C-alpha cells in the first residue's frame, strides 16, 4: 500500500518483536525469485552506451567549435555526466563486479577521471547514508550545511544557513545549479582525509580530469564561450543530479538520537519510491525504486522494478507503510518539508509546541 499522510519529521515507531526476522523472510523471497543475480549483459550494454555518449559529446564539441551552438553540447554533456555518475553508483554498490579491486578501479576511472567526481569520498559518504538514512546525526545527506533539514537544525543554525533557511524551499532548485561545482570541490577537499583509500591515485585522476577538461574548453573556444560552456555544463549537471536524488528521502520521516528501528523499517519508512514508466527509470537511473534499492543495495538496477511487487506486497502483509508517489508530487513533498523546517526562522518567537507539521495529501 502507499501512505497518504507522512509527518516529515516524525520518527518511525519501534518495531514489534520478531522484526529482525521480517527482513530475512523478505530476502528469502527475493533470492528465490532470482533477483539478486548479476546482469552482465545489461551492464555491458549500459556501460557501452554511456561510453559512446561521452565520446560523441566531446566529438561534437570539437566539430562545432567556436559557435554558440556549443551550448547545446554542454546540455547534452550534463545529462551524459549524470548518467555516468549513475553508473558509478551501481559499480560502487557491487552491482556490476563481484571483486572489490575491479570495482574500485572502474569506479575511480569512471568517477575521478571521467567526470571529476571523487569516488573514495562519495563511496564513504554514500555508505554512511545507506546505513542510517535520514538520521540527523548519522546520515551525511541530512547534515546541516547551507540548507537545514529539520526544525531542530533550523533553530540552532547561524549565519548564512539561518538567513537562507527562511526561504530555502524557494531557493532549493536554484541552488542545485551549484551542486556540480560542490561535488567537484567536495571530492578534492576529501583528499585531506586519511581514511580515504588510495588518496594519491584519487588526486592524480581528479587533476587529470580537471586539467584536460579546462584545456579542451580554452583550446577549442574563446574565453567568453568557454566560460559559458562551463557554466551551462556544470550548472545543468548539478541540477540534474539534484533532481535525481531529491525525491529519494527529502520530506520523509527523520530519525534522531537512539531512534534505530530494525533494518527493514529503517530503510522502508525513510525512503520514497517514484512511480513512472521506462522513461522515469532511465532518467532517474532506477533510483526511483529507492525502497528496494535501500533494502538490497547490491541488486542490479533492472531487477528493482521486479522486486518492487514483492516488497510492496510484503510490506502490506506485515503492516509497514510503503510510500510511493509521482515525480512532481515527490518534489512537492520535498519542498513542503523544506518550507516547514524553516518555519522557526520565519517566526522565531513561535513556541515549538504549537507547530503542527504539514501532512502530505
């Protein structure tokens, strides 16, 4: 079933006895259906297609040359970079290769060298997110930064986040235009972190990407068009990446402190699925099946839509709310949540006890 009303900041209730076995039974059904099996042909084709798109984009860039039509190529390359990032995501989850060494090699080549996204930084961050989705102290994706994700974070915010938090729902999508730059900078800054494996090779590959990228822009285009290409490419890349990941958890229940339901409920209750057909699957890279992906991170992407039927029925069977909505509605829920958590900054003298979180309709 789907939930029709979820309080954005409510915490899932403690699971009943025997909850640990709920996931084991679900995993057994999924495994018996063969949905954890590898899909080598699918990934060979997918890797081949994104590789062709990447090469074709740069070939078009060179052939078009000194022309404002090159901005169309910038838009195409933004989509291509995001699709490559989605492939890197699947590789990092070991959906493609069984061996860790091969996984990390391809991940660094695709991420660091291909699109300038630090594989080691992203893998560390994403692993912590999967372990504790939407937990304010443990999930780096809801750690307060420029934006705040809960009213508690809003009340304790200072400086720019406090100023922006008042209108963050209106600024969210414009800010995504800077997300591409943020991803690049975060990968470089993470090189100072000793816990990142193979920092030398990660840094070298990032440097090769940035140097080659900028050299190509200014070798083919005059300065004005080169900067315009850079702005359009990186801006749309960040916007697309944000639009892929925003529907997954934003506006879903958050956890704090010792709130730690069992694994199944922790993943299902904090995640949102997005309904749609083949085009939605392609555009979101299969992450529209976010509940299934969080329950089975190593499940190949094309198997997620088949797993959805089993997971949704099983959640109904054990009484766990399963939330899915359309793409536009998912953005609406996320923006409503951002507006709600900024309320203390717009009305600082309002008593928290009088606040009633909005409910999705």
